[in-house]
């Protein structure tokens, strides 16, 4: 499978969970370890469609889900609950979470040259 710069070809309707954050200035090795574990678990979660994520000073992660019930299942997953506790006490200065239904989506991918 070729690496994509972001998730493409999702067929609406689906849901987007938009997590925007600013991290604390602490050692992020534990954060990175937890993030890697959560990404592996999310990929196995029923209803998970993919994720896009970027980080500079502001981080934005958008995960895509088939349904609101799939999102709710993920929100109550035990490792995810632990990560949310650490998010408030260790890793983030501030964050916001939004859930939106995607009704339309269009992709443009640069054509591959021969």
C-alpha cells in the first residue's frame, strides 16, 4: 500500500472527530508511546475509517468514523479513557474536540507522471 499524505476516498455520510490541541512543554516520550498504542488500537476498532494528523505548535488530528455509535465505543475504550486522563493532567495546555457529520467530500490527487 502506498503512503498517502491524508485519508482519501471516504464515501459520505461519515463522521469526523476533530481534536485540536496545544501541548505542554514536557518530555513527550510517554505521550508518543501512548499515541502510537492508541493509533494501533483505533485501527482495530469497528467503524474506524482513518485519521489525518498534523502538529506544529498547534496539533490537529481528525479521525473518521462510520457512525456516532462507533465514536461512542471508542470514547469508552479503556486505553483511550486513560489517555484522556493524562491529556488533562500531563500533556496539554488546552484542547478542543468537535464531532461533525461529513455530508460531502471531494478529493484531488496529483496525477502520477510516467
